[in-house]
């Protein structure tokens, strides 16, 4: 029996000519695991907000949504709260109490359960999710992964029939994200709870799915089991967002059943002829350009020496004996688990925090010796982890003009008279085209999807024209298609002589586009190497392509490497 029935659902936001959702028609069965994916802005989050009336966006809607055979609007708020669980993208936006145990009990208390039932449910969920060791902690002491697991446990305490999750792993490191998705699979398999999951990390998500809904332009591009999906989207941009085994199989001309997981991909790959040793030596991906002895090394732009930092005077050190260098024209990637101190380090380099020991220099000058007007803008631009921090106006266009110090004309971007000064307008139009946000200019920044907010925030940073750019999780909320667009933007900035320091959990992106990668552990840089060398041979912090091909061709790091060898 269908738990949800979506019948010809159409939705348009106020003031928008084009609908965000177009004639959607599908069902979600009892106990089904449905993964929803698509490009940023395709309508995924808008669709998920319609699965609960309290979350429904404001606008003009057509069609029907049935829950358990009844119109959703006629299902009481209490019943929806108990039977439809919702987990948001940002864990901090959902936590409402101060202690872990109280958060677990909060939903049950609001539904009016008696004390004995609440205690039993809380104990059961704490045991099921392994929360016992931090049951009495304050929620602000938890890592991002622990907070998201707590949100899930608090929702599951109400024993819902279906879980709706909007990119729940976007702020988690690869290991925490894998653990979270494994927990979802366990909930689905052992408790029979239906799951609707929006996810950009499809490597593990598709392995859990019964069906995959691929959206494009507010409509349905494909709805099929994972192994049949490639046949529907092979010629679409969304194919580049599919798991690495599927992409390698499809682009290498594989025959038979399409692999979805790394294990299945490895089994298929090892049945293919191994690359000849001579071809490996001469292959383009292994060639190293000779370095002239006369070539001067790139100057160091960012340097941290013996840096220590703690948030409170008597608190633990968050950054410990930190030392690293970032050279001019380099994309330097900091990777590591949640809570290791990566974002704190980025904030130290951005002079948002000040170390109590050691020093940080930019272009050889200590941070503290720069005037604020010298540091921010022409020298340094910062994209924070939460892009909403940068938005201060009610439209994207006004936000962008705010960076230029000028005002748009009444007719907006398309008007000859809009804005003061042709130089500001020319630069603005260039950045808008570069980040592909022209269609978002009249939207409120908070109405954008996660990926769209990232691109709009990056546009604001680029308008400063900084020499050094700090990026905290810039690929968060972005699909594979726009990640490649972002990579093109970053490579263009590097070619202009700019320098980029990036914190990221996106291993695949760093492996393909980074210059130097560093493992951040216990408050410092544990190891750093050129990107290809860094990922070669790691067990967990490496790419899916490397895990898939390490016995067949150990030097292969990216999907492109493996496809070249197959051909």
C-alpha cells in the first residue's frame, strides 16, 4: 500500500513566473527507501517540504498529496508529528533543548505521552543509536555528526511510519556520513520505516535505495531502481553525479548488470584486462612534467608557525602546535573529521580568532599588523561554512550590489541606467555569469537551495576581488554538475595568481582538483602531500575510484583515471 501518493503536484513561489514543481506524479510505498537527487535548484527541497503541512512553503499549489489514503491537510498536526519524521540539513536548526536526554524526550513530551512511556522510548533509542556514553552531555558539546544522530534518534523516538531527510550528511565528514547512512539503512531494514532522502553523496545512498527519483527543472527526469538508472540518464549532466562505479561502467562501455557499490565495481573491474606495464608508464596521468632547475619555487603566501588556540582560558586546546604553508597560486585542501579544528584554523587565518601562542602570516606580514581595510577585501575574502551569514538584503541582486558600494537602478540588472559606475556593473555581470546565478537575482537569499546559496555567497566573495580566498565547505549542497562548474571557477582564479585555502569533507573534489591535501588531526596538520600522492594507498580517506581499482591499477585516483585505463 502507498504511504504517500503525489498526484499532479505543481507549485509556484510568490513572484516567480516559472513553477518550482511541475506535474509530479509518483507514490512512496510502506517501508520503501526512496533517494531524491538532482541539480541544485531543481526543486528537491521544495518537494520534501510538502510532505508535512507545518513545513509547506508559501505559494500557489495544484494537485493532491495523500497520506495513508487521506488528503494531507486533513491529517491532524499531532498525527503528522507522530507519523512523519523530518530531519533537516543543519543539525543546529533542529535542536531545541540544552541536554541530550531532554532532546530525546522533547517530541514525546509535546505529544503528551506519560512519563513511563517517555522513559522507555528514550532508553530504547539511546541504546539503539549508541548514545549512552554522551546521554548526559550538553548539546553544544557534541560534534556535527553526534548532533545529526541525536536529531535522528529524537525523531525515531516518536516511532514514525516515514522519515523525510533533507541532505542530512552535508555537514558531516566522510566517515560520520557513512555511519549516518548505515544507521538509516538499519532503521529501514529492521524497523520497516519508509525513508525519503535527498542526498548529493550518492556513493553510499544509492546502495540503500529501492528506487531513485532524479529531478530536473521541477519535474521528474527518471524514477527507477539504482541498477537501471544509468540507462535513463546516460546522456544527461546528472550522470556525472552518479556513484563512481556506475560512471566508470557506463563510460567504459561495460555490459551486463550495472555495479552500484565499490565492491561490485571492484568485482567487475577485476574481470577486465589489466593495463600493460608499459602503457601505465606512458599514460598521461602518470607522466610528470620535467622541472627546470632554473624555475623559482612559488612564494609562500600563508604560513602558520607553532600556533595554539583555545576558546576558553581554562578550556582544552582546539588547535595544537599548528604548522603549515600555502604557496601562491595553490589550492590547498584541509581534510579531516568533524571537530578536529579545521574551521577554527580557517577562522584563525581570517583573523576572526587570535591564537594565544604562535603566529600566522600572510605575504610575510603578521595578521595582527594589518589594518582591517588592508586585510579584508583586496587581500582576503572568506566564504563561511554557513553562507547565510553573508546575506543582508532581501534579494540576491541587492546583496551583490552591496559588495560594490553602489545601488542598482530601478530597472535592475538589465537597465542601462541601473547602478552607478560602469566598472562596478561590468564586474558584477562578470561574476554573475561566472557563478551562473543570473536567474536567482530577484529571489530572497533564504529561499534558495543549499547549493544556490553557496554560489550566491561565492559571488559576493569574488566581488571583493581578493588575492587570498578562504573557503569552508564550498561544495556543500552542490550536485556533481555544479561541483565541476565550481572547479572551473577556482582553477580560473588560481590561473590569475590567487591563492585558495579550502576546508572540505569532499574527498572526490579535493583529489581531482586540489594541488596539496593535508590531513588535520588532533588540532594540527598530521600529514600533507600533493593530492595524488596523498590519496594513494589510504584505506578510508581516499576516493571511491582508488578503493575500487587499487588491486587492478593502484595508481588510479579518480574515475577519469580508471576510465582511461579501461579504454
